[in-house]
């Protein structure tokens, strides 16, 4: 199911590029947070939400209505929304051994670098020759995105620093996967 989802996301990015949107379609962390919070991940619910957004996007009066919201209200909604997204993301660490100095180092280092490296890149952009400018743009964009920096570093460190499967939380996820597969075969 995951590989089909990733493949569909790739097709969505391709179609978005054909229409010249300038950005790809992807699984936004807001949507993942909403699914984690509400526990509603039904395909029909997502399809109806997409249809509703398409309809509301086609009527400019709805956009005008949202622009009338005062900035402090929007800021408060963002604080609540991104706070929940962060909490749902951290809940993925519930099966990781947080008494392990290995895991504490990886989490702490990834968080700190995710907060500090974008500030460095904001003041010190990479500048390369014209033939490699596209690569510099990619590194600059990724370096200015805190989530990308933190995720890359956590991924690299988690795979480089030795640790047991139980320490990394993998034993729980493999048991969860086996239980899920048994349910699918029984049903």
C-alpha cells in the first residue's frame, strides 16, 4: 500500500509539473497530523475533503472570507495546528528507548541542527558556477528547511550509529506489522 501511495504521489507531482504549478503535490504534515489526531484516514473522507477544497477554491468569495480573519486569530490557529502536528510526530517515538544515550543524542542533535542550520543558510547561501547553480539551489532550499535538515540527520545517524532493534523501536513495529498482516489474512 505504501509503494502505491508513493507512486501515486509521484504521478501527482508529474501532473503538477505539467500544469506548471511550480511545486509538487505531497503528503503535507498538516494532513498527516490531522489523520493522527482524528484517527480518520478513510479514502472516502480524503476524497470528499479534496472535492470540497476544489469547490471552495473555485469560488473566490470563500477566499475573500478567509482573508478577513484577523492576523492574531490566524496566528493562534497556526500555534494550535503546528503544535498538534509536532505532538503527533513525536508520538512516533513512543516505542523508542528514550533512556538510551544513543537515541537521546540522535533526537537532540537532529532537533538542534534542524533549528540552527536554516539560520546559517539564510545568511550564507551557497554560490556555485552557472553550470552547477541548480545544485546549489537544491542545497540552499534543503538547508533552509528545518524539517528536512532534522529528518536527514536523524535518518543518517540512526542508520550509522549502532543500536539494537529494541532500542530503535523496530521490534514493536515488526510485531505491529505481523498482527496487521494476520488481521488482513483472516478478514
